[in-house]
């Protein structure tokens, strides 16, 4: 299970977005069982739609 440790802005104003592409967020995750860490970049709208914030469990990926 991955937990959201930190969410920061991934766009710093110098990256161009494609038309219709939303603002990006950089999400830092840590796996509870092993202590492994990783980062993912997602659209901020995804975080809002899922109600995700720091401390929440990252949604499982569908296989």
C-alpha cells in the first residue's frame, strides 16, 4: 500500500502544455510495508476528482 507523503507543483511555468492538458502535480509516495519510495506526476484534476491529499492512500492501479 502506497501512502501520499507530499504533493508539490510539477509545472514551474517554463514547461509548455499541450492544448487541453491540465496543470500537473508531483506526488511523492512511500510504501508502508517496505519503506520504498517513488514519485508520480499526475494532473491536479485527478487528485481533486479522487479527493486525494497528503496522508491518503494512493489508489490501486487496475490490472
